[in-house]
């Protein structure tokens, strides 16, 4: 089998000799395939996917059940997981030591090797959570947390250059009034951008009246308001309810709890930001 690089499902299926229906089922049920997205939002399959399919077929030929074969096929791909774990350890050490050059180098290598989503999921978000835990326990200072979040934010912002360009649907992204945690919203925007969406990013601490004005003038397909603290959303319940009557509005982030969104009868983007970005992209039919 040749080593396909970034192929759409039909061509990939031909190369690996497995039907598209079966490949989709293996992807959905067992996470066997890990496609990246083209700028137009298509799933693209590469060499590592082909290798996992080959291992899956070997497992099936040896009489394993599909679930067992998939587990074995995914487990054998651990070298890259190991590299990411190593990168995570180096990243945290760089944060502890205010070592900017190493932090940038780890991100350079990781983005090049693993791509945006894997780096967000396996490296950047866990590192932020770990920084939060160690900060809470007093093992890291506010200085290290600020050092890390400023560099990571700048790094993600640099990937956002020209994310407003193109012909895709528009997403308007803002944090609730008083809310400073905007890195996850930025990450959400980058994943949505990888589906071909255009992003208008207002970032931290945005008054609801401002969100409303911008939504009025730019007519986004969705507006996403993020918060880490439910109180910041609750405090704006009346203007938010009014806004939601006029535009497709979603609350998100750890502050957009199920209880709050049900009580305010507002739509919620729940869970993992990467999955939420995929769902948003597909929901609006891009
Ligand atoms: C970096 C950071 C900051 C930076 C933010 C920089 C920036 N521009 O974003 C700064 C320094 C500004 C900051 C300030 C504060 N922070 Co802070 N901060 C953090 C830290 C370390 C990381 C935040 C982050 O990006 N997390 C990313 C991931 C790890 O969070 P997550 O919840 O797992 O995210 C998942 C889902 O929730 C979801 N999700 C999250 N956001 C979004 C957005 C969208 C659109 C979607 C769809 C999904 C989604 O997807 C993620 C997984 O895929 C966290 C620690 C932590 N565990 O998060 C504390 C943390 C959030 N901060 C905290 C606190 C207390 C504060 C301050 C009040 C501190 C102070 N006394 O000043 C202020 C509040 C500022 C304000 N007014 O908003 C607490 C919150 C406690 C609580 N439950 O209320 C935390 C948890 C730290 C702690 N352990 O105590 N902080």
C-alpha cells in the first residue's frame, strides 16, 4: 500500500482497500482515524491513518473482534502520544523556569508534528489546567501563570492572522462582561476557522450592548459568548434573553452551566471546545 498524504475519504478508501462506510464506522466507534480539516472543512486522511487501518485489518485477520483490533491498532500508535507527553513535560518545565525560548521551541515542534487540534487537546489545554492546579496549590506563582498564558495567547493569536478573510460563514466571538479568560474562545475560533469559517473576535470583557451592535452590523451565522463564571452570565440575563430573540446566540465555557442555560432558556455549547467547534461548523451546514 502506498503512503497516502492528506486524502479525502473516497480516495483514501480506495488506497487502503476498505469501504468508506466501514472507515466512517471505525472512525466514529473506535477513533481509529484522526483526520485533519482542510481550509474548506473537508476531512483529510494521512499516512498515520493508513497505518492504523493496516494494523486494524491485521488484527481482524488474526481473529480479533473489531473493538479489540481497533484498540490494538490505536495502542501501537503510542510513539506520537509519547512525544506529546514528552512535549507536555518540557512545556511545564519551561513555564516553571520562565524559559521562553524552550516554550516557543516546544510549540514550534509540536505544531509542525501534530497540527492544531492535537496540540490544543494534548498539550496547550492540559498545560493551562495543570498551571491552574499548581497555582491553586501554591506550587506555581501568579508570575508563572501570567508568563505562560501571555505567551500561549500570543502564539494562538499569531495563528489567527487573517481569520476574518474568505467566504465562509461568520462567527462572532466574545467573552461576557468582566470575563478575562479568552484563550479558550480564541482556540475555539481557530478550530472553527479550520472549517473555513470567518471569525470576528472581540475577546475579553465585552459589553452585551457591543456584542449586539456588532451582530447587527455583521449578521454572523452564530454568536458565541464565553465565560468561566456563571455569575457573569447570570448578571446579564435580561439583555442576553433579548439578544437571543434576534440572533443565533450560544453561551459557552465552564460558566455556561446546564442549569443556568436552562433557567435562562438560552442555547449552550457544552463540553470540549474542539468538539463544539466541529458541531458548530456542521450545524450551520458549512
Ligand atoms: C490562564 C488563566 C487566567 C488568565 C487568563 C488569560 C486569558 N487571556 O485567557 C488570567 C490571569 C487573566 C486569569 C484571571 C483570573 N482567574 Co484564571 N485561570 C487561568 C487558568 C490557569 C487557565 C484558563 C484556561 O484557559 N483554561 C483552559 C482549560 C484548561 O479550561 P477547561 O475548563 O478545561 O476548558 C474546557 C471546557 O471548559 C471547554 N471550554 C472552555 N472555554 C470554552 C469556550 C468555548 C467557546 C467552548 C465551546 C468551550 C469551552 O473546553 C475546554 C476543553 O476542551 C485557569 C485554570 C483552569 N483549570 O482552567 C484559571 C482559573 C480559571 N482562574 C481562576 C481565577 C479564580 C481567576 C481570577 C479570579 C484570579 C484573580 N483573583 O484575579 C481572575 C479572574 C479574571 C476575570 N475577571 O475573568 C480559577 C476559577 C475558579 C472558579 N471556578 O471560578 C481557575 C480555575 C484557577 C483555579 N484553579 O483557581 N486566569
